[in-house]
C-alpha cells in the first residue's frame, strides 16, 4: 500500500472563494486593505451563496474523486481554514465529506 498522503488546498484551488469574495467586497464598496473589514465579511457572509457563486474550479471535485479511486495515495486530505463562520464549516464538511 502506498504510504503517501496527498494534501490539497481548498480556497482558491478547489473552490474559487477567494476571487469571488473579494469581488463581492469590492461590489459592496468595502475596504479590502483593512483586515478587520475583510475578516468581518468572511464571518458574516452567507457561505451557501459564496460557494454557489464562486463555483468549483475546473471540475476539481470530479478530478479529486478520480485521484482517490486510483489508489495512488494512502489518503487525500483537503486543507481549508474557516473564518469562524459555523455555516462555512458545515458546508465544507458536507462538500468534502463526500470525497
């Protein structure tokens, strides 16, 4: 059995949440150079909307499933940070729990 674990980043790699979030902030006229403003946005955003609007990059979920099925790696782990928004954590757990 292969002992190699593959770690994949989520935001900006699997999900296009980074670009979409900053686009939403700009549309709202928020100061994206102010970390408090950015943090508050991420804590308060409706993650269902953000993930829906952001979309999955280049069929990444399908491709990750193929990697898992190939048996090339002992495990495939998705790395992601949550902003303190409980809804974000739930959604990501549901989305990546299917892999």
